[in-house]
């Protein structure tokens, strides 16, 4: 049983491969969308705000690529073995992964809000959207900053 459990960590390779495929497909999607945006910029330019929205959408896609890639390499590092990566991308525990991903999720939310803000002309719905995003961002930041050392737990009775 011990050998089976020790070697079952390689099941995570299925997750890593699926996530890597999703990352590659997202890169292809992002490049495809970028080509369309650039083509439209030179052939069908209508307004600065429309162009800005298009580039904000591209940022959203490429931020998603970053999230998928970081998740992919982190799962490999956490379960299988170390990779030769820059120090800022090395993940040694789930708290580090949580911090990186929550930062990126907040950033994606901010980009999505910017897109929403630029596309809508309804102040009330924009305010509600902004408040909803603010609450989600606050919760993610609070969760990220939560101390997981549990040093504040009461000690065992003597």
C-alpha cells in the first residue's frame, strides 16, 4: 500500500499535462485574438475606446495564460520534482501558490472591471460591478494575507 501511495503522486502528471494543453491553447487563442485586433486597428479603426477595450481583452487572455502556466509548473513542483525556473516562479508549498494565483486573479478582475467600465454607459450597474469586484478582491487579499502558521492557537495544557 505504501508503494502504491508513494507512486500515486504521478497521477498529478495527468493534471499537469491537461493544464499544459490548456496553457498552450490559451496562448494560441491570445495570439489569434491579437492578430485580429492589430488587423482591425489598421483596416477598420473606429474609435480609441473600442481599440482600448480590444487591448484590455487581450490582457485578460494573456493573464489567463499566466495563471494556467503558473498553476501547471506549481503542480509539477509540488508533487513531482523541482524545475529549473526563475526564483519568483518556484513554488514550494500551497501557500505560495495561493499567493501567486490570488494576486493574478485580482489583477484579472481589475482588467475585467476596466473592460466593463469602458464598454458600459450605465453608472449604476458599473458601480455594482465595481463593488462586487471590490468585495471579491478584498476577500482574496485577506485570504492571501491570513497567517497559516497557527502560532496564535492556544498551547496544550500542561
